[in-house]
C-alpha cells in the first residue's frame, strides 16, 4: 500500500510516499480502507514537538473509511462498517484505528465530511465541554476563528446555545462565517480587540476563550475574560511560546487557564472522552446541527499542494484528501 511519511532533517521536513506492506490489526484495532483523510496544521509544525529530529514518521491523524479487518478483541465493529476516527498514518490506502477512537459514520455525511470531523471535533469537545464547561447563553471568543479548529469550535458552541465572537485577518472569511452563526467578526491579526469585545458583551467580557493563535494573543485574551472565565490554549501558529500573565486578573476574576494537547496523553487518556462525545455531540452531527466546513478536496497524490494551501492560509475550515 502507499503511505505518506515525513522525514525531519534539522529544521526542515521532507514529505515522501512509501510503498509498505499492510499491518494486521492488533487485538483492540480495526483496519480501514481509507476513503478520505483531513489535514491538520499542528502535525506539520516542527516546533510542536510531534516529530523527532532525524526521524521519519507516517503522517495523517484523522480519517474515514470502511472496516476491512478486526482484531480479536473488537466487539463493536464488523467488516463493512463505515467509520471515522482519529488514527496515526491516515494519509495511506489503509490505516489502523483503535476501536475506542472509532465512531460510526452517519449516512448524511460524505467520506470527506466524516474525515474532517474526528480529531478537530474531539479537540474542540475537550475545550468547549470537558474542560470549558460551556453553557447556553455564554459568550465565546475565538482568535483565529477561520482555522479548522476555529470553525469547528464556532459550530459546536452555536449548537450548544452560546454566542461567538471571532477574529481573523480576512474580512471575506469572516463574512462567510456569518451564515454559520458567527455573532461578531473582528477583522484583525493583532491583539487589539478589547474594546470591541467588551462592547459586545456589555462590559462583562467572555466566558470562554479558545486561543488557536498563540502567545501573541494571550495577554489580550486575559483582558477580555469575564468573572470565572476559562481560557483554552490549543496551538501557537504564531510561534510565540511565551507571554505575560496578569496575576491580579487571574486572582480577582477567578480565571481558569488550561491547555489542550494529546502529545503526552496515553491511548487510554485520549479515548476516555469518546463515549461522552458519542452521547452529546454525535447526535448533533447526525442531525446536521454541527457540519464541517471544507474549503477544498485534493486527490491523494496532491498532498504537497494541499499543504501549501494550508501553509499560505488560503482556506476556511478544513482541507481534505480523497481518492486513496
């Protein structure tokens, strides 16, 4: 089978296609025939620490496809089932998926839509529900709302009854998100949104911040938080890894700051929220209340072109590969 790998040489990365033998699934795994897989920016950012210098790794982190083989301990899936889920090495003709990460695919989803959901939606679920404790009527701020994580966070927050403010450097992209329920779009790439956010929230601030940008936005995010507000840090595409923190605001406003990353989590820890996701969010997806936004679908052979579109910020939402 064909599989994409990324080889790291210092601060440079080379992507190549390798011809590999298929691996039989382990006891808790299913093997899927990949029909579509989505790109995720964090996987390609070397400073995120997902790749060791001098090493090569199969890439791709979420996919949708048909089950073609099951491990001996798999009970909830059978050959022929349509599934979606997080998995390693998703940019390949076949991939192995832990049965605890696999989810049944709704008939109203295309392969491409299903592939665009699992990793991003699970990350957003962690931020919005598990750690963010979002309630209906609360305000959410998403710096970088037009990213894959950003648009998924917008969709999930709106489905849960929240109001959403988002920032982006593209007014055209913000205009497109109005039809997706964005309550206020602020066209800026700078940490200069305090006045607009406080005006929109009648001086109270936002209850949950989802910072997809990084350290350059951190101090301003603290400024706009409401009493007992929560702040999720999910990435640092600006590559700013340090920021000032207002200790007085943290103290007096009883703020909660948390990170969202799977880098150091065990497979058991990564999968522990999947049952709650299936119960609380999967029905909203199946009902069409949460839908992925896909900018473009590229054929399997064009991963490099797809990555270039992502690197140059030409997209809104997700970029997907198909034709495996």
